[in-house]
C-alpha cells in the first residue's frame, strides 16, 4: 500500500512569492498535489484569517499551523478518528492550542509596557488604515493580519531588553521577523505542531511520509520534524544555513522551488 504523503510548507518566500505575496506560480503544483491526494499543510507565522484566505484561494480544505506554531486548526470532520488532544471547537475547526490565548498575551504586553513607560504599538492599538500604512498590506490584508488568536506583533516603537526579559519570565519570547518582532508563547512550537499533526495523520491513515519546505531560519523546527526537509532558494539564489537540519536545497526561488519539489514528490 502506498503511504499517505503530507507536505508541510511555509508561505512567505516559499509557496508565496516574497515580493508580492502571490501564489500564482504555485497554483499548478497545488492542483497536482490535490489530484494526487497529497495533503498540503501550511505552517507559518500568519494568522488563521490569513491562512484561510490562501486555503480558499487555492481550493484547499486542510489543517494548518498558525502564528509560529501557536495553534493547529483542523477542519471539523477532517479526521474520522477522535483527536486525542486538548482541543476547543469553533464553528469550522477543532483547534489544538499550544500558545496562550490572545487576551492573556495582550494583557501581559500592556501591563509590562505601562510598567516600563514604553510607547510601542501593536496590532490591537491601531485602526486598519494605520496597520495598512505600517505593514504595506492592503486594508483587507490588514484586517486578516489583525485577527490574532495567540500572539502580538510590535509594529512601531522601541522595546527594551528589560521588557523582553520580564516577558520571558512570564512565558513569552520575542521572534524577530523580516520586518517586525512578535511576542509568542514559549510553548508555541512549529516542530511540536508538525509532530502532533503527523501523529493524527498516522492514526487516521497508518503509514505516512512527510515532507517539509521552507526558506528561512524560522522554518527549522518544522523541517526538523519531517521525514524529508527541503529548502527553496532565497531571492539572491542562496539557501539559508540551518543549524541542526540537513535540508536538501531545491533549484528555484520561492514558488519555483515549491513547484520543483512537487514534481519530485510526484515522480
Ligand atoms: Mg518564509
């Protein structure tokens, strides 16, 4: 019997082109994966609403991992077998939370911000228009980025090392992104999310084969948790150096590398 295959993939700079967040170049590869019954699981820093947008645009109905491993969203009824994890249910999903809820995160941030008399701003502080100006997203994209379940991003202003240290004591760390830094629960972990989801696939399908694809350092935990880790090229044609994972470098920047891997999987 052939094994059920699952492709865990980063979005920005991997499935999506880095300069315009477009999925056009990955579209036909996604269609090939769907036709072959291979599951595509997004694993990124993006929010539920952002990932839903891409799921819908690509005609996918798969589990996905949000906000840097803070939670796994599984479409209700996706697995026939019960999910043996601590979950909560929404109208569309069973959710496995790894991070603290956004209300806890925001409370911790604002109390420390006040204590240290800092004047940085996060998503929750701003109207849509201001978020759009700071992020370069359009207004609809900004609304999706603002719908946060587990983590907050510092969009403007300075934080101090003392502030970061105190949040660390409370169970949060600071994940630097390409433009902004995000405060995330330490219990959030892309690798753990991939492992838990893989175990669910195993329970459902028996033998599975997992692939992982990313473009940057913050994909390392995801790549460490799969059978076959791969990297796409960065816009300068280089592959990022990973500390502890031997990932295979694909020829092709972003979506071009994504499409190449899909070809390899299908061969
Ligand atoms: Mg990326």
